[in-house]
C-alpha cells in the first residue's frame, strides 16, 4: 500500500489534514461528554425503574436496590421529578446530537466536489462522529416506548431514519484500510487508490462494516416498529394472526395480565420447590425464570452499551490516527463547545426547583384541605359524644386533629368520670 501511495503526486498529501471543525479538541470533548451523558441517562432511567410498563420481575429486582421500601411520599414525588428531568436531559441531548450528526453528514455530501481538499482523516472522523450519534438515537428509542410524551415525535423519527440511511454508505467507505493507514491523503486520491488494493483486504473491510450496519439497522427497525405499532399491523395482515398477536406486543393489558400470571406462577413454583425440592418443581421454576430473563428490559441497556463501545472505540481510534496539528489548538472555536455544555444545567436546575415548589405548594394545600375535613368530622363527633362540652375548645385546633384525636377523646371521657365521681361522693356525704 505504501508503494501505491508513493506513486501518487505530491498534491495528494495535504499539509494540514486536521480539520478543526470536525476533529477539534473542544468539539470532540464536547461530543464525547454529550454522548456519555445520554447513555448514562438511559441506564439511570432503567436502574431507577422509571419505565415500569416495559419491565418485568427481573427488572423490578434490579430497580428495587435503588428504591427503599419505606420511602416517604415526599421522597417518592421527588424521585418522579428526578426521573422526568433525566428523561428531559436525554431528549435534549438526543435532539442536539441528532442535528449535529445530520449537519456533519450533509456537509460531507455537499463537499463531494471538493474531495481534493478534504483529507482522509477528516472524512473518517466525520463518519465516526455521525455514526456515534446513531447510538444516542437508539437510547431515546429504547426509553421513549415506556413513557408518555406530549410533543410530536414524527419529525424526530424521520430525521433519525434519514440520518442512518445517509451515514451507512459513508461508514462503508471510511472503513477501507487506505483511510486508516494514510490519513494525510486527500479523499479523491484515496478513492483512486482503492481499485489497486488487495481484493481480500477490501472484501474483509466491507463485510465488517456491512455486518455492523445490518446489526444497527436491525436495532432501529425493532425499536421503531414497537414504538409505532407497525409490527402489529404487519403480523395481523400478512400472517393473519389476529388477536393472538397481542401476546407478542408490548405494552397491552393482555400482556400485563400475562406478566401478573407469570409472577404468581413464579412465586408458586419457588414455594413448591422450597417445600419439596424435586426435579419437576425445579424444572418449572427454571422455565419461568428463564422466560422472565428472555423478556427482560435489561437487554436494552446491554445492547446500548455494545453499540456505544463500538462507536466510541471507532471515534477514538480515528481521532488518534494523526499527530496533533491545528485540530488540537484550544482556540475560540474549540472552547465554545466545551463551555456550551454548562448551559443545559441551568434550565434543568430551574425545572427541578419549580417542580419542587409546585409539589410543596400542592402538598400544603392538600394538608390544609384534609385538616378541614378532619375538623368537620371531629366537630360532629364531639357534638354527638360530648353534648355538654366537657372538652376545652382550644384543643380543637385544626393542626392538632391528627395528633390529638385520641388524647382529646380520652380527656373528654376522663373529665366525665371525674364529675360523676364527685357527684357520687357528695351524695354519700349527704346521706
């Protein structure tokens, strides 16, 4: 390969192949932080059991480790608030990186006429960056199926599909060995060298990229069909399964009932096996447990970690393939993306504080209303049980109803017993 490169004219070797717009230090750091943050949000939502409609018993056991059993109502509401904020962060990061990936991909197609000025290093970095954004899109597609979204997501799904279709052929081209071995070459010269390379190397590189593209497309198709319900329409229309297909969809009332039955069967099988550890009880227990393991939502985060590891490794390998040139200079254009990461933290904090304030106000209002209802009920009870008014009125303060109810009741009857005792002693003295 080096012999073929030496035969090329000197104009094929670019003096500064590093492109700060796509491979700059600040751009890459900001991009890596955003993608890692999106993946962390998706995993955190799963571990916090924020998507119960997609989880089964295995997922509930994993989520129970982070949720105390004696959690107070206020802490439970704060937990829901944090879950909503985590999902907002995931959705905002997805939108930001989706637009970034589309912009990078479209810029490569626009610069087709300028391939003699575009280095192989910049081309490979652009495709690696655009491909990694597809993983962030999968994070949103995995979580969004179990949460209610008020905004319309059709434009997001269209943009994701368009982005994947435009990026796939670029990934196949960038996976060729000439782009990794000679990063200083222009893309035009690299494409001219490809027909003269060893056919085995080209075939292996293309097959590897095609295999991973098919895996990624399969993940997209599976998530989108479940989200949009097109899989149900396809099976009902083509295979004529009818209502039997409800057991294959998620979530449905039929599926939820099946999960409840499976949970009861699992508990019954575990008790039978503990009471009488024979082979049949163990087989039933393992069969139900393995069924829950296969249907667990745990596989979604594991697949996301797999996609993310592959995309991140490809990006870092492409980034370090070239010695530091202008793309490593911390200029103004490289500091702006890093500092822009701090901007999303302010609205997230404001949203959290506003939600906390609304929750505090609502809880105070509910406490006040419940105290008024308790006070009315206590006045009716006092009038019926204590018509002569033995109980002092200051004990009927609304804030002390829940605490003082038993004390007030006991005190009222104690005072009545004292008056009866005094009246009886006076009768005995007169006699």
